C-alpha cells in the first residue's frame, strides 16, 4: 500500500513504520523521479540554449556597437576636419578683410586730399588774425606798434569809441579807427615791415583829425599776416 505521508515537493512516498510498501509504490516513485529529473534536464537545456543565444546575440551587438562607435568616430573626425577647414577659411577671409581695412585706413590717413597737410595748417595758422591792444601815449608824429612780421592787412580802433565822430562845434571830424594793408592804407595808420604805425594829429585841410594814439586811450588792433 502507498505510504501514509508524501514528500512536500514531488510527492514521493514517505514511509512510516506501520506502512506496508509494495513494488508498485516504488515504481511509482521512480517514475515521478524520472519525470522530475527529465523536466529539470529540459529546463537546463533551455537555459543553456538561451545562454548560447544571448552570447551569440551579445557578440552580434558587440559587433554592431563597435561598428556604430567606429562610424560615429569617423563622422566626428570628418565633421571636425570640415569645421577646421571652415574656420581656417573664415579666418583667412577675415585676415584679408582686416588687411584691406587697414590699408584703406592707412591710405585715408596719408591722403592730403581729405586731410589737412602740414603746409595747409601752416597757411591756415598764418591766415588767422593777430589780435592785440596798446594804450595811446599822445606822442606827436607816427608811433610804431611792433608785431614781428610785415602785415598783409589790418585795422585799429579806439575801444568804446565810434569809428568816426563829427565835432560840429569846430567843424572837424575825429577819426578813431584806421585801416592799413601792404597795398595801401587809410589815413592815420600804415603797414610797415615789422608791424604798423598810428598817428594822432590835429585836423588838416580836409578837416579830419586822426585820433589813433590819444594819451590814455585803449586801442584794439586786428592784423593778418
């Protein structure tokens, strides 16, 4: 007769002292063991087959990954070379343009057409009028006012006075301004080789009294070289 108890996993007979085993019980246990071992072997074979497939797949993926990495590295190398070439080209073009701009700046700076040259500056500076003052001393005759150069033209006038004042009481015209140049002068002032002269005098036959050196009068002159 079968055992009173069974093993917990594959239900083999677990005999007690009172049990009376039979041959069929042992055959049945052997059958159960054989089937269990066979099933376990099949599982082991399946696991081994799966492991082999995984190993094979791993090799394939390793190859694919290696190829992908190599392709990516090649693409990156090509892109880097192309980028370096582009940068070199842009840098070359930029250098050329900078050189062109610098050449234009140099030409512009050296141009006497668009810039004032030293000779022009000298001419302009010499063309600027010289402005000065003197105080009349009342001396008779012509008084020299030195400038250190021969003026081309100039004018002189008494500060605060009109150029001409008519004195009706004595029928005389007092002239407080004078004009002179290298080509000729009005009365009372004249150009010289080193400046100009001024005169204060009584009225002549023309009724004009020149008042360009009255004692204590402040006078202003504007002279061009």
